[in-house]
């Protein structure tokens, strides 16, 4: 019985000493450990922002600028693939002539690009 009690006491001392030694190593504890564990996630968010969000914002800004500079007589290409000449401009609608005496109304956002007259 005395031997068993001595073994349990020795086991408890070893476990407590090991726990203190593991926590004092400096890795994985406190703010540094938290920051290091989140570093890959932060890097992924930054890369995603630089490669996806910024270019999309630039394209949107350029498209709005191009839509704002369109005037009557400009030839445009719609997102649906139709070419036409702008014959009228309203608040959010363009009137396009796609063939002789064939006019359609489309929203401004459906204009893909301004094309050169051929």
C-alpha cells in the first residue's frame, strides 16, 4: 500500500512539473500566440482583398465613368451582344437604334463598352 501511495505521489509531481514546463516555453500563450495562429487567416484576407476586391472596384469605377461620358451618336455594345447607336438619353435609360428605324430602350448598366464607328 505504501508503494502504491508513493507511485501516485511521484506521478502527480511529474505531471504538475511537466505542465509548468510546457506553459513556460513561450509558444502558444498570450497575445503573441493568438496573433501567430491568426496570421495565415489575416494573410489570406489581405491577398483576397488585393487580388479580387480592388480590381473589381476599379472596373466598376471605370464603367461608371464611361457611362457618364456617353452622348447621342456614340456606338455602343450591350452586355447582350447587340451593337447600336445612342439616339436618346434619359435618367437611367438609353434609346439605341440597332437597325434603320428600329429603336430599343435599355438601362444604362447594360452597356458593356463604347465602340468605334465603322
